[in-house]
């Protein structure tokens, strides 16, 4: 998981809104992330919607089903977007999300699905998935073959992307998919905005807890990823991510206490600003370490 999060960029991300308000941390950077998937593995993608008038959705869903079934017979699940019928989706507010197709019943023509917001697997007809309102659609991704990309270059690209994200240069100006992300403080700027939010008594209680959970989850992955690729890249950045976690753990304790009483005490907010400042310092040092290593590798290439 850490390697996937590192290559796709999730391990290095953190967004924040003014005042420390709600951020949908699970819904970020999917345009560039999906662009990077071919660096990991080659897929066959079946994607269309009612807006594509020349495409027969029923036939495309059937074609996708045949390829999904061939993969399942080799023990390989498939990815599907919004893998629910309208009836199932009506009872799950997070129905529009990725799920895994893990089985197929030929008698009933039903997929068996695992979905992050549904307890346990469930069955749905193969032609009833794909209800990303307002139109019918299909988006199924099936494993095809391993990637032929140079693994070393893949990891170096991931690290360059981490640096670009930290400096708010990850999202290209001409990429409309991430226009909102460009406008949301991210990277180092997110830490600044978050620290400033704690000057106000109105800083969210439960929202802060969620921000922390997501940031800690990602920086644990960042440290693990950097250590995994130590064969091509010095792991000094991992030490700084470890130090960042040492600042985030006591902040998490403060957040737990604030959640219990549903309010921040003034002295807690002061401590929170201190811990965020310390975490931001470690974050900057981690990125500086990555930048230095990338520069060194670039110099060695020139010399060779």
C-alpha cells in the first residue's frame, strides 16, 4: 500500500481550507494519479456514458463483463466506478465510489462487489452498475499486463511530484480536472492555513480530528515508501516524516480531548499551533531532503 500511495502521490498530500473547515481528503488528485497508473500496470478500460451518443452502453457493459470474468478466472479482481444498482445506491450516500469486482455468478449474471462504504460483499447484475448521476455510465478497469516502464524512473517521477505538490506546482494550469485543487491551499500552504485556523475559537472540533487522521495516515505511508525505495534513493526523508509524526501524535491527543467536550480550550489551541508548526518544520525538512537527493542524482547523471 505504501508503494502505491507513494507512486500515485497520495502519501505526500495534504489540503486545507480557510478556518480548518471540512476537506474531502479522499477525493483528491485523481486525475494525475490515474494518469500514473500505466507506470505501475497496464489495464483495459471500459468507459462511457449516455452522453456518448454513438456508444451502445448495454453492449459495452457486456464486453466489460466478459473481460472481467476472464480476469476473475485467473484470480484477479477488477475496479468499477459506482458498482451499484439504483436501488442499492439509494440506501448508501457514498455509492458513487470505486469498488472491487471479486466474483461473478453466471446463473444470475451478477457481480460480487466489495465496496468501501458497504459492510460485506453484495451482488448486483453486471448491467445495473454505473449510476453516477445524472446519466447512466460505465467505468470498469481490468488488469491486462505488467507495466514496461522503468521502475527507477517511476519512483523518481513520484518524488518529483511530491516536491511539486509541496510547492503548490503539482497541478498544471491547463488541467481543468484539478482547477479546484489549485485553488485550495495544499502542500506547505495547507500547514500555514491550518495553523492560522487555531487562532480562532471557531476552529472545528470533529473536522480537526479528521484532518489529523488523514495526515498521519499519509505521512506513515510516506516514510514507509521512502524506506522501500532506499536502494535508489537515500532514506533521510523518512526520518523527518517520523519526526513529523512525533508532533502529530500529541496534537491527536489534544484533538481527542476537544472532541470529548466538543470545544477547544484556549490553551489547547495554543499548543495545537505549536505542534502544527513543528510538524510543518519536519515536512519542509523532508521535502528539502528529497530535493537535495534529486539534485544529487541529477548531477551524477550529468557526470556520467
